[in-house]
C-alpha cells in the first residue's frame, strides 16, 4: 500500500503549496475581485489552513473590500477558539460597521464561536445588548455573550427579564438563554422572577423554562393555560413546554388541542408536544390529521412526531407518504422519520427510491438513509448503481458513502464492492483499511472469493488485506492464514484472544476507577475538613474566602448551595459575609447532627465534575459554570461524565458515554444506544483523558 500513501502524501503537499500561493495572492494582489476569489478558494481548504489565521487577522486590519472582510470574519469563526487573536480587531470592526446589521450579526456569531477565549469582547457585546436599536442584533448579542462568559451573564439576564419596559422578544430570549445555562441557581432565580413580572406572555415563558429545568410544580399551570387562555401565543408556548418536559399527564388535553384548537400554530405545537412525549395513544389521531388535513406545516409536524413515536402503524403511514405523496418535502421528511425510529425493514422501499425515483432530492435522502438502515441485502443493488456509467455523480458519491457506512457495520461485501467498482483511490484505500479491521471470521471468506479475480490490482489488494489480517493473528504470511482458516483454528484462536483482551481491559478499568475514586475521596475529605474548621473557628467569614477554602471557583455557586440548605440549617448572608449559626458551634449532639446534614448536602454538590476542566457541577447542569462547555453526558446512564473518566464513542454516530457503560451495552444489545446501528464491542473507540481530577 506504499503507492497509496505516496499519492496521499503528495496530495497533502500540493494542498499546502496551494494555500501558501493563495495567501500570497490575498496579501499582494491589488484587484479586490481576485483577492475575494482567492479567499473563497482558501475557504474550500479551511480544514488544512490553520496557518492562515494571522493572515485573516491582517485582512481585518487593512482590507478595504466589504466582501473580502465579510468572508475573512466567516472563516475566523469557523476556526473557533483558535481564532482568539482576532478578537481585538473584531471589537474594532464593531465600531466601524455598527450600522451594518449583516456584518454586525456575523461578528457576534464569531465571538460566540470563539467562546470563552473572546472574554475581552464582553464589554463590547454588553453595549450592543443594552443600546442597539434592532431586536434581532440584540438577540444575537445575548446568545454570543452567553457562550463567551457562561453563567456570569445571569445578573444581566435577570435585569432584562424583570424590566417591564423592555421589548418582549428580548425578554423571552433572555429566559431561553437562562434555560441553556441550566443550573439550580437559575431555577431559583426564575422562581423569584415569576412573582415580579406582570406580563402573562413573560410568565408563561418563565413557567416553560422552569419546567425544562425540572420544576414539576409548573405542569398544572401550563395545562391550565393551554385549556383556558384566550391568547393563542400563551397556548402555543404552554403546549410546546408540556412536550419539552415530557408531561404524560397532559396527553389528553394535547390530543384535544391538536384536533380542535382554532389556531393552526397552537395545533402544530400540540402535535410536536405529543411527539416529544412519545405518546403511542396519539398514533391514530395523528394518522387522521396526516391523511385529512390540508395544511402542509401541520402535516410536516405530524411526520416529525412520528419519528419520535414509532410503531408498526406509524411505519406503514410513513411508507404510504413516501410512495403516494407528490410533495417532495413531505416524502423527504417521512424518510428521515423512518431513520429516526430505526425502521430497518424499510430498507427495501428506500433502495427502490434510490434506484429509480423521479425526484433527485428524494433519491439523495433515500441513499443517506440506507447508510443507517441498510443491511447486507442492499449491497448488490447499490453495486449495480455504482456500475451504471450514466448515473449522476452526486448519486454515485452517496452510494459510495452508503457502502462505506455498511462496511463500518461489518458488512465486508459492501467494501469489496467499492474496491472492485470505484475508480477513486481514496475510497479504495479507506475500504481496504476498514476490511482489515473487521472481525476475521466475517471477512476472510469474502476475500477468498475475490483472491483470483481477473483484475491484477484486486488480486494484489486482496493479498495485502489477507497479509495484514494474518499479522494481527500471528501468521507470517497470508498462505498460512488461509491454511489455518480452512482447518478451523482461526475461530478458536480469535475467541481466546478476545477473552484475554477483555480481561486486560477490565483490569485497566478497575485500576483507573480505583485511582479516580482515591483522588475524589481525598479531595472530598479535604473540603469536608475545611467546612468543619470554618463552622468551629469563625463566627462570620467572607463569601470569597469561604468559597476558596471549600474549593468553589465561583462565589455565586457556593452562595447558591448555601441558599438551598433547609431553613433549620440556614447560613445568614449579608453584604458578601456569611454568618455561622451559633447552634453549629456548640458541643452538642444536635450541632453534630446538623453539621453532618450540611456535609451530606455538600457531598451531593461535589459529586460530579466538568469533563473538560474538572469544575464541580450538579447532575442537572447543561453548561459548565466555569469553562462554558456543554456538560458531557453518558449515552447509556444519562449522567454527567466527570473529569478523568474513561469515555468511548460510537464510530458511526460519535455519541459518547462512559467506556464501561458503552461496552456493556454493546455486549448485551450488539448496537449503539444512540443510533442503534450494529457494532461489535471492539468497535467502541476508547478516548482516555490523561491526568487526575483537578484539586481546587
């Protein structure tokens, strides 16, 4: 395979030389049209063009062409946090283009993509939120600021939400942004705000946010609003909220609303909610709506809901849409819904669509769906399409991609079909590498079938693949591998090797868990000891010092914990000073019991940490209050993945989880818990984060 490596290496060299040439054109050519075209071409190579970031920053400093500046900002945003050096120039551009809403929106989006590395833009973004006239730009500014400073935005959002003179759209966006942060402290603040605001439109949005954050007490209020409010907007928000919080008790009124409400938007939200609740009992009524209603948006919403509800009746209804409807939007939505509910038995219909449907877009969608739902029985029809010299190039690319995805599932015949019928060197190389990594007993028979192919390249590649598989199994050459296979010894050796690998993996997992647990216990003991010392030695202590001693990075998080304590254990907080209750400082059984209760609540606060930075989080957090990253959750247990935990991910959909949880799931179910595609245990890709839990 050296010839393939040499070709790929040469290709990378050519891309690098191309990028250098384009950067020279962008820097030196006086024609702005030429510079723009060169920048467009550079954008097509962006994944290889990180070296261009300083040049893009230079464009922001000196370029005069509007189009070139716009494209440069767009590219910098795509680099994410790596583009942090562009922040000062972007701040200057805000002033230069303050009245240009299009470029101002792009700059704000770029600040958001750079994230916490754009901290210096905080003041600039706040100024836009507070002073800009156009609502849309203010909304983008709120979204950008949340990504830049994380939970530190909460006081500003609270001020906006409670301001009765503020625009309703801005207040609602502030509520939604608060929900994204998702801490218990946010829930407490929303609860307090509900009592302060007068607008019913704002109240229903706050109730919706509280429900999303886990407050079940708002469910009756939302159901009452849906049934009794005269305002369609309130009913629509209430219906959507009941779906988001999976309020199964609301199914009867959601069904009634979906059928009878006079406002089409409210009906759409009710249908969407029934999908989110995954209401099987709604199936017949939703099929009736799909078949009888003329409103396209409502019908599309029903199909979306079907993608979450599933079931044989739903599959039949979706297949009827695909086969009998003339509207491509409905048909494409129905295909995607079949993918969502993992309707593997629909692969026959999808293969027929890819093969001969009149709609190009439907064919494309069917082909992509087959990459997820297809099995070995669709390989031959796909290879037939691949051999059609008159087929559209885009369809051929989709077929190749579908065959590769089938190969990822372990269907060697799909990869062999690619190797034999594709002229693309990269595709042949990728398929060859995949075959080598498939379980030997599944791939060796397929390779033996093409070992004597008329094409000399196929024969050579087959020999290479058999040789590489043999090396993995301890054979000096592929002839000995073939002899062992024919004698039946490969299967026995493979089983023994797998047992040894699993035992070694279990050993490493146990050692890793012990080390993590020891570090966690050590940290927890230190924090508990410090808490006892504070209670016994101080009558009062500053919030900042107490947070430091207890390893809280933000005083706001510690204050939230203190405020969540029950009244009988409450600490008084005045002007950033914590007053220790005298009861706790006495030498009595009651004091010791109270301190133990406080420590128990403290343990719950400290149980999880951010996977990226190690900051303590609670299990219902959506974003880390410190680094601003989304809390990584296990696809199996749904709990946060903490700093230092071993994780694995599915090679097909890249969903993540605790490594041991994913391995146990796949061992039992033989598929990914997220995309439900078939993968072997060894297909789970381990991703171990080096280091111990951070001590704060």
